[in-house]
């Protein structure tokens, strides 16, 4: 029975060494204004590796209501250096933003260096008074259940070991 107790303790330690799950990063568009009068507002959520967009809500609107759209498509292929959103899979109409640096799982603020929205193809306004950016916030990761399971297995191993020692 000592082998069983040692195996249970070893298994508990192995399972208890699990790490916390990484949290998603929520990115918010800031000051996205185009020369055609359109603006873009909204947010998108990336997975911890910033390689996949999990959900989004982006609206491009302006003085010409024919060019307004709520994005139904966002391309993960553009990340981490570019953000692309469109009304439909054919990318018409669409908005494309180029980032000064790559998005990371740590979040933070990343400046947007250029971009445009089409079909009128307004150019993103970037100057010393107007600095568009995207801000990412990463929520505190929730602890994984594996460490708690491992602690329970370890506790059961100690209890079983004590019972076996008392019985002998």
C-alpha cells in the first residue's frame, strides 16, 4: 500500500502543478476618424496568443449613411499587426487599420499609424493633435481547476496513508 500512497501523492503533485489559464484580451478602438467624415468605434477580443479574434463589435458610421456598416467579418489573418473589419466576406465595405507595433497578450495601448475605410476610401486622420490607438485590457486569469484537483488528490493520499499506517 505504500506504493499506492506514493503514486497518489505523485499524481497529485503532477496534476497540482498546472498553471492558470490565460485570459482573453479586450481591445477598444480609440479616436478612429477618417477624412471622409466616418468614424469607427467598438471593441474586439483576442485569445491569449492574439492569433484569433473570438468576438467583436465594430461600427463604422458617418455623414453618408450609405457607407455606414456594422462589421460582420473580422479577419484573424491580419493580426497582430493589422486590424481589418468588413460588412461581408467579400470585404465590401471595409475598414483597415495598420498598427505601430504588434498586439500582444499583455494588452496595453498601441498607436495606429495609418488606415482607411471604403467604399469612399477615407484615410485615417493621424497628426500631432489626433493619435488614434487601440487599447487592450487583459482580465485577471481565473485559476485552473487542475491545481485544486491535485490538492484534493494529495489530501486523499495523505488520508489513505494514515489509515493504512494505523491498520498495520
